[in-house]
C-alpha cells in the first residue's frame, strides 16, 4: 500500500479554531465533519505536528533571538510577542500540551480519527531537548557537556546554564546550534535506554512518529559532529552501536504496525531504511521537482522498487517554501501530480491545497491570513480523488519508456510517464510534460493484452477522452502532444 499523509501545524490549527469559537479550543473541539473530510480526501495518516509540552526556556529564546525575530516578519508581518510560542521541537516533556486539552482530549481525538479510518502520527525529536527538560536536573550525564574553551571558541554552540555548568546546543555538523535546545549524548548507555523507553511510551499514544533529523544520531554522524566531547561525563563506557534498530525493535515488540517516518538528508535514506524505518524523506526527489528536470526525475524513478515504496514524497512541508510561492501555477500542478502519484508515502501539507504562499513559522502560534486560490483548490480536489484510486494505492507500478517522435524533435525529453495496474487489471497511465514548451513523444505502453481491441483513455484530471487501437498501442506506443506543464491521468479501459 502507498499511504497518504496530511501534516497539520497543531498550534496554528487550534489557534484558528479558537478564533472561530471565541474561546480556547482543544482537541475536543475538532469537529467530526472535518475529520470526515480528511477521510473523504483519502488521508490514511494525520500528522499533528507540535503536540508535546514546551517550556518557558524555549520560548524565551524565541522571543529574544534577533535572527529568529527577523524571520517572524517574513511569515507574519504583524507578528506580536503574544504570537511567539517557542519551537515545538524544543520539547520539555513528552506529554500532550495542557493548552490543547492534555492527554485526555488527545485520546478522545485519536479515537475519533480511528473511527474515520485515520491513524495519528506525532513527533519524536531524538537529537535534543528543551533547556528546561527534567533530565537537566535529574540526569545531566545524558547531555553533551562543554568547557570554558568551548564556550569561548564556539559561543553559538555552547551555553552556560544557571549553576555554571556548560552544555552543548543541539546541532547538525553543518550549521550552528539551535539555541533553544540542549544536545543529548547518544554515546551514553543510560540516555539510549531512556530514549527507547520514551519511544515506547509515545507509541501508546499514537500510531506512528515522524522522527526529526533522524540521521543525526547515526554513530558515524554523531561522532563526526561531537568527537571526544561526547565521551560520557560520568565515566561510563561510550556506546557506538546504531540506536535505531534497537529502538524500533523495542516499539515493534509491543506495536507491530507502528509507523516510523524519518526526516533524513545527505544521501542517508537507504541507511535508515535498512535500520528499520518504514519511510524516509525523499528530499532529492523534491529538489528535482523544483528544478523541473524531467530527465533527472526519470532517472530517480529507476531506483530499487523497495526503496521507492519506502520513500516519502512531498511538494512542501513546514521546512520548505510554499509550493505556490516558488512555482508558477501550471508548473505547480504538474509537480504536484509527479509528487503524489508515484510509489511511496504521499505527503500533503495544511494550506497546500489552498495555495498559501507564506510559510508558517514553527515558533509562532499564528499565521498570516491569505485568500484561497480557487483554481488550485479545485485542482487538488481532483488530484486527491485520483490518488485514492485503488490501483494507485495498492497496485503494481512501472516506469514507462518515452522516446522521440522524429529525429529533430527533442521535446520528448520533457516527459515523465508511468503506469499503475490494479489486481483486477485496471490500468492508469500518468503522463506529464514537465517542461516549459509544447512537446510530443511516443510512450511504450504496449503488452499483448492491449492488442486486438479498442481502448478508451479518459483523463481523470481533466476533460480529455480518446479512443485508441490496441494493436497500435502494443507496437508503436501511445503518441501524445501536450502543452507546457501539461498532465493526464488516464483511466484505461476496453471500449
């Protein structure tokens, strides 16, 4: 199965619901009608981002960090201090935020999702905690420590906490530390056991986790980032074994169907798949969609079938620019077709369907008001209907070969085409001219079953309807002549 996921920024979502109700909204106030709409749109998983309890220390950094404050104005021009909630990835406790109704309201909300056939996904942030996490008092040995020289030489990566001890900020090896976090030490056996136990507790409250920057705790990445600084401060022997296989196995012993989604970059996707993740971010595919290089997209789709099935495809998320802001409307639609009808986990983002152009800042509980784009909204309504088709969810997929129509015409290179085939022989052909000019090509769709009859090709994403001879399809192929950024999702049936 190739499931569909819908990402929601919980704080913004409940803030807007609060404004509608005229009082603070909790998960109990999310209407059954809206949940029913998510189910009707075919969402198998709803990822409620930012559910966990944060603290005053993280919010204080969000309020005082000048670089962060400059970023707020770009996404919310009339931002006020009251809108600053702190990053949801600076977690103080893995408990449902009291402002959202706490554990009880979440449990009832999750049950209503289950009644609609939807699974609930939450965050797991393995790399770091908020500065006011209880462990900083109870288990300071769980964190990467620093000295006076570290604080002097790398003031952006280390901080002196009240009491005088110096700790490292959470970070990746290529950028300065996140100043509202403290770095956990994955070479400490006690920390690893505590994080596995934390994951087991989370798994009792949801059906899957999206693991933030999951590659940072891979032994080779962690050692490259921290080196000897990560030797346990309490003198216990350092541990350098992979964390994820042990952690995922511990959860699966109790919850065999629990879903693990990894945010991952730096060509480490296959490593994390091998270590047990169900799905890994496919940032490379996203970048190819944004660069509009059809040849590189075809090459990317030639990867191992199992790797593709476990790739998470997206056109936007909370970390990336809004698609409507960086892609003109026609190219946006073509890219959305290619993002959501290939194998893997199909990810959609709250606001994507309406064509929002301003990215909601994760440090803020409010987003700018924007008018919905009716053309995009209608397009996405058609697209999610097509993604729900049984052969596009459960069928067999194959990339189709495209070739030139005549020697001087090189526009065939702009095409990406593939087939979905259901258990009962139902076929869909997806064809996209992912280029800025009118283009023509032949597509090799042929097999013996096409010969000897006429076939109807009905475009489920538009109004086109064609009748084609099966003998010609099986030998010469399907000829297409399409406008710039054109697309079809053909339902293929015998006449």
